[in-house]
């Protein structure tokens, strides 16, 4: 076997050190952060249950070699699989992100930090089931560290807060779209950092694992857009989480990292993929991403558009009977809403439709209450939608943009008003925050729990679904539970 070169290693990139220092510190988060992390956990696992019956999703799950299992392996929620942590991370991440129904954070571009849960759940369960055992995987030359005690759900929630924070803060100021890169790479970066710590890794090993996560570069965004929109976009986060776990295990088995993976001239991530633009953290790392997370409660539409959908839904009763009389629909939006005004024509995929402000608004006016099925091809062919979209007039409201940029507000305001040919009009309905916004937590949480329980009932009997949801309503009992016992609740 070739030995690594003997030349002196440079000091690690500052960003790698900052991420590692944050992860290695004992968590000191607010009760709000822990409670919200539990809501993210319930919501994400509920979304995973909804994806399991879909053949396109379920065919990707299970052991790489059919029929094999792993003693003391990771449970994949909603299934009877017991898998190694790398494969389990893919399966959990694949199911959790398949329908795009879980949380988002506001950032320079779309960010779904819930994608990290595939890695975090897989590793936390594996560590807990193997507490006290010395485990060695065939691919590695040395035993992996093994804690003597199982991790608790509170430990898991603290890890979730950290992964969300890394993912969300990196997404706030660093745009990958301009370089044609898919920001799912942030799932790999955040997960690699946090699972290395969960596996017992040191600060230096966290640095090494994160350096490898950046060295992997990024997938292209091609699979998210017509004419190349394919199911890979649904399992991209699962792919990133499984890779993160594999990289962490390799580092813990002795693989060295690359200390200047980001800043190396010509070959580093910044020069090779970002045309020399530096990666930055917009602020110090804490827990604000979790505290301000945005849940998808009412629909799977792009979060920036959900207030337009809700406003249009409030006008449904007045407008739906008079669609043939509509002269125009005036929509006022914020600066980020402008990115969703000119979608591909025709709207070739459900993902395109979820990001189209005219289409989302038309759905609200025509149907009132909108479900995920309204973005599918069968509904898109409804003859009422295209003519209504053609009558929409959109403009940016400076006040909405000001509130969108305000870090104390993070408003996502939209306003809708319908004008008829006879000169009458509806009221102008303006909403600042979507239902899943942290400023509407009191209103949104009961509905989030209802969403989760309905999802669980598609996979479990009524008693089990109620048992799981009730557990999340008792924070002390939930947090004290060992992770492996928590995961056993999700075995059908």
C-alpha cells in the first residue's frame, strides 16, 4: 500500500477549523432549538412514511445485496430492514426527501437541511445499538471507536441543530447555482462534520472528514430541471448522506484529510468550482437556523410562493365561479419572488410547477385547498389553469422586498387581487408569512402534528401512530429515550 507523502502539511483552511470547532463544542442550545428540532424530526419521518408506498422510491431501498442483513444494524423507519449505516443513511435520506414536503431555511438559494437526517439517524442508531461493542467493518484496517453508552434522543436533537446550522449558514451567502452546482453538497458537508463527532471522532478528524466532503465537489443541477428532471432529484439527499457517513468512517479508520481542500490554488474547491469566489460564513454558528426553520404545512410549493397560494385560496370562493369573467390577476411579490416568474414553457414537471408563481396562484384560485397531487400532470392539463395564468400581472413590491431582506423578519409576503370584466374586483389579500414560518408557530404547530399523524397512519395502525405523536408532545420523555429504542417504534 502506498504511504502518504512525507512533506509537511499546511494548516487547515479557516472554514474547516470553524466548522470543526463548532461541532466539537458541547451543545448549549435554547429550549426552543431542541423543541423545534423534535418537530423537524417528526415532520421528516412523517414525510418518509408517505414516500414508502411509491414504487419509484421503495425499489431503491434495502441491502445492496438482496437478502442480506446486519446484526445490530440500523433500522430504516417504516420498514423491516436492518442495514449497515452507509446504506441505511441512503434509505432514510431517500424516503425523507422524496416528496419535498419537509422543512426549508431561507437562504441565497433553496436549502433543505432536513436532508441531513438520513446520516444523523443512521449513525445515532448504529452507535446506540453497538454501545460497548468493538465493531470493525471489512473495508477498514482498524476498529472504529465505540461509545460505552447509547445516545439519547436529546443527543440526536443536538446533532440535528448543529447540522441544520452548518447547512443553513453556509447556504445564506454562498450561491452554487451560478456555477451550475446542486447545493445538496451542503448535506454532505454538514452531515460529515456531525456524524464524525457522533462516532467519537476528534476535532482534527472532523476537519479531515469535512475536507473530504468538499473534495467530492458537487452534483450538477441538471436533474432538477426540464427536460432532464428525473427521480434523482428525490434521492439526491440520500446519496449525500450516505457518502458523508462513508467519509466519516474512512477518516476514523485512519484516512488523512486534505487541509487546504477549499483554498488550494487552481485545484481547491474555490478555484476549481467557484471561479475563485471564497466560501464564507455569514455569521457565527449557533442555533438560529433551527429556531427560524420554515415548515411546509399547507403544500409542497416553493416556500417563497406559499403566501401567494394561501392568499389565492382565500379568494377561491369568490373567483372560482367567475373564472370566465376574469380580466386580470394582480400579484405583488418580494424580490426573491421574481426568480419564479418565468418558468420553462410548457411546465414539464411537478418540480417546475412548484416553483412557478403564476401556476401556484392559479391553483389557489381554481381549487382553494391545494395538495401535492395538484402539481402532477393530470391536474396541470386542467383547461382552466393556462388561461388564468396568462391573465396574471406580476410586480415587485418594494416594501415586501425590504421585509424579505430584514433578518429580524425574513418575510415572504405576496398579495393577490382579481379584477373582472364588469369592473368589479375582489379585495386585495396580502400575507407576510406562510403558515410554516416561525412567526406563525402557534397557528402552525397543531397542523404540523396533524400532518405527521395522518402520514404515520398510512404505515402504522392507529394506536402506534398515536403513541409516536404523543411522545413528541412530551419533550422530557422523548429526549430521555435511547435512540435505538426510539427507532424501534418505527418498525411496522
